């Protein structure tokens, strides 16, 4: 289970008038990292469309640790923190860190998979289960 990390670029529009990173940008970074993690595992938007499934979030939270400033070099790590064996429910943790390793924020999400036609929760295809079970895990990972 090798780590999954992506760099994120800061834009002028990501900051408020006090040059603090806007709170919604943290969530955008988490969403972008989740999508990149799934894409890297072959669970692309085309795959989801073909199988008529998609992820849905029940909870999303951010814990702010250190200030992010313009010019910071940032990375987001994606880790699986909880998972049902059949892949229907999952939790992920996204850690936003500076290049020097300083943790700036931790974003936690709880989600499931939805059948896009029936609009009901569904068990995902094996490829999704494989991506989640083979993904990097948090130190406190637990099976649900």
C-alpha cells in the first residue's frame, strides 16, 4: 500500500482579503485528491458512468492545524481510514502538508456508492473494492 500524494497549486483567488486560505479551498483540495486517487486506480469518471455508480459523501470535515500562506508548497495525501469489506461504505483522510512536512489541515470524509439510475446506495464493482482495499491506510484504519 504505497502512499498517494499529489501536489496542489495555490492561486490568488484561493485567499481571502487577509491572505488566509479560504475554508472552502481545503474541501476542494480534498475532493481533487480523492478524484485523482480514484483515477489512478482506474476508477475514472468514464468507468463510473459505464457502471452507473458514483461516490456520495455523508460527512466532510476539516481540522485546521497551521496557516497556509501564498507561496507555500503544498501536498495532499489520501488515506483510507475505514472500509466495509464489500466496499459499500468508506472513510478517507486527506492531509494537507507543506513541503517541509508541516501538517496544515486534516480533512475527513465518510461516504458510500450510489446507483446513479436507482438513486439508491449500492455495492460497487470489484474494481472499486480493489482500489479501496489496496489503497494506503491510516495508522488507525479499521474495518467497518
